[in-house]
């Protein structure tokens, strides 16, 4: 459950990050209000982390974390080893399947970041306001979250990984094409 919450928190936060500043700027017409609200939210979250987060989870999240905890208890604490880290990275990038997954994820993340960064510039020639552009961006993000939830259920039930991945990319291409076609307001 924690993984699900952590995974969904990023895109949902991005959706809020797209909409909230534009709405605040539209309501107040001053960047100071946006910055004050941003600082207040950051301070509130910092206080929550300082008050309620533990330095480590009650159960180690991975085998390596378990081994490190066991070594610390036994008094064999190891420091950070650059060579060990470099070997791990080399091993990862020698794995063809990992490289494919890494590349696919990186390209999707890059496309998402580009869209989130440039959404206002993309839509302004079509006479959309910054609030409307932000709402479009939030819809794209939240649609992705819903799509991920649906596809994860399908994959878990039917074990059709390749078909689900292909369908996901095809649906993304289709809906991106529709989005471009519907940019024109009239």
C-alpha cells in the first residue's frame, strides 16, 4: 500500500502543481500570493516530516537494507563503498531488459516533464488562458493515474505484460493526437 501511495503521490502532486499556481495567480494577480502559499505548504509538509516520519521503517524494505541493519547490530557497520555502487550500476546496465525498461520510462518521464513545463506555451496560440492550460495538464496527469490503475489490474489478472504495454503506448499516441486536434477552441 505504501508503494501505491508513494507512486500515485508524485503525479497527483504534479497535477496540483499545474493547477494551483495558475488559479492563485488568476485570483490574486500577484506572484507574492503564489509564493506565500507555496512556502506555507512547504513549511507544513516539513513540520509533518519532522514530527511524524521515522528515520527508518520498522521492517527493512529490501534484502540489502536488512543485511545492512544486521551488520550494524553485529557491529560490522560498513561505510558507503563507491566501488560496490559502481559495480551495481554496471551490472544493471549490462542487463538488456533493464536498459529497455529504463529507456521506456525515461522517455515517458521526459515527455511528461516537457508537457508540464510547456503546456502554457503550447496552448496560448489557441487563445486558452493559463488556468485552462493548467487544467488540461492536470487532466492529462490524472488520466495517466487512472490509466495506470486500470492497466495494473488488467496485468495482474491476465498476465499480459507485452499486450498491456503496447496498448498503453497506442492509447497514448491516439489520445495525444486527439488532444492536438481539440486544441482549436472554435
